C-alpha cells in the first residue's frame, strides 16, 4: 500500500518541472501550460470532496482498483496527447482519480493491528510524500534523457503495476455504511459541524501544509537565480532532502500509538517554524548557504509530515465507520491550505524575494502553534473540570501515556 500510494499520487506532479518542455511541444504560452497544471490540482480537490467519501459507501478494493485503472488510461492519453486541449482533459482525468491514494490511507488505518494505527498511517503517508517529492526528480531526469512523453508513459507503467498489486493484496470488506450518495456527501459537512477535534486538526495541518506549498512554489526560482544559478536537474535534487525528512516522520506514528499524538503536533509545528531559520539562509552565497538549506528542508519536511501523521492518527479514531468521509473533509481543506500558501508565495517572491517567502513560511505554522497552545490550555481546563470532557482518540495522553477512552494494549506497553 505504501508503494502504491506514492506511485499514484506522483502522477499529479510529473508535469510541474516540464512546463517549458510542454510549452515548446504544443507551441503554447507558459500561462496556457500553467492553466493545465492548475487544472490538475483543481481536479484533485474535486475528487477529494466527491470521490473519497465513496470509501465508506462502496467496497473499497474494487473502488480503489477502478479509480487507479482510470488513472492509467489518463496517463497514457497525456503521453500521446496531440494537442494541449487533449492534454488538459487527460490531466483532469488523472487529477480526479489519483485521490484513490486518499482512500487507501484510511483503509490502511482500518486494517492496522490494534495499537499500531499510527505506525501504519505514518508508513503509508511516508510513501505518499516520497512520491510527491521524487516525482519532480524523476520527471526532470527522464525528460532530459528520453523526452517528456516518456515521463508519463513511465508513470502509466508504474501505476499499472500498482493496480495489479492492489488487486492481489487488498482484502474484500463490506462497506461501512448504506446511504444515498447525496446523504453521504452531506454527512461530510455534518462531521465537520459535530466534531470539534476534526476542525482543530484541520487548522493545524492546513497551516503547516500552506507553508509547504509556499516553500516548494518558490524554491526553484530562488535556486535558479544568482548567486546559485542552478539548472532544473540540481534544483530537483533538493527534493531528496525532503524525502529524508518524510522517512524520519515515521517517528510520529510511534508517538501516536503511545497516546502522545496531540503533544507531538505541537512539537512538530514548532520544528516547522524553526526550520525556516536555516532555510532562509539558503539564498546566500557559498557552500554554507546550501548546507543550511539542506538541513532546513530536512527539518521542515519532518515537521510538516509529523503534524500530518499525528493528526490523521487522531481523526481516524473519532468515528471508525466514517474514516473516508473524515479524510475527505480533512484532506480537502488541507489541500486548499497548500494551494493558498502557493499563491501567496508566488506574490511575495515577486515583490520581496526569498526573505518574504521565508517570513510567510515561518508565520503559517507559527499561527497553528499559537492555536495549538490555546487548544491545549482549553483541554487541560476541561480535564480539570471533568476527566471525561476530552473525547477518546484525540491523542491527549493520560498519566500512563495512553489515549483516554482506549485501553492500553500490552503490545503498546512493551514498546
């Protein structure tokens, strides 16, 4: 599932470093190609809101395999597209159906052994973020060697392999609910209204992912400008430092399994803020600036992924029968947060350079951290009034380190 999640979501990002090549191939302006790239992201957001909830309504293995099979078709159409219009339509198909990765994540949590939900979520999510980051590197290298169409054919091949693996390995389980589709979508809004824990978690994750969007939107411009003057290849390699941070975030899953997810969120938000100190230095001259940037990227992606994994461990415990709908609400707003951070980053870089982006990138998780402090104070006050005031599964540790309302398993106690 980890491999498939990374392969599926990577399809949304292969085109990003190929904007210049696509513009030349179709004799189109950069703004026209940029519109196609935006269409991919908008289609993905639409899929998060309308298709991910189906994970609670339909048999999940068949749903996932069907969606990913359509992704394969879309990737082939992108690879052979004779015009920019066909490319745009096929890209929208890809963006819409790659949300299958967001059906896989709560499915993995459902299949995880008791007491290992956090570890399982962190493993699968590491695959997802690695797919996002490595896709840019792969696209640049393959395009340079074999042309841009080969990038999408490779993506189609890898996705087809994941289809076969998912069909063979995923179990067949009955749907979690039986309602009309319209009622299913309305219930997503109901969950947002009825679950304050879900709303808090969305705020924390959206603030950190907005900073993530701000970083990766403008870092290419900064590295391509003096004093670095890097080409696309070396710029893409900086994503590998983010991969190292994503792998390290598996630690967040182990903390969640021990009942410390809420406090882990605060720590990871603080890390995402502090990481911008060395990231800001990356615009300077010399090897030292690049080393600082690499360290900052590692710490920052560790913080962002840690916030995300910890929050997912908390929200999936709220209503096990509605995990896909909870994930739909969470991921839709999480993704919109990233899109907002990207938009603000582009504007700030044009007017204030890397310093302006750095201020924005640090301020966004700092806002989340301030709200986390407020939330934590309210929790402590509620517990002092009534020990039952904090719902089970929110990740606030009891004196024994377990999650209130969830018995501490002997397995988690031994770790």
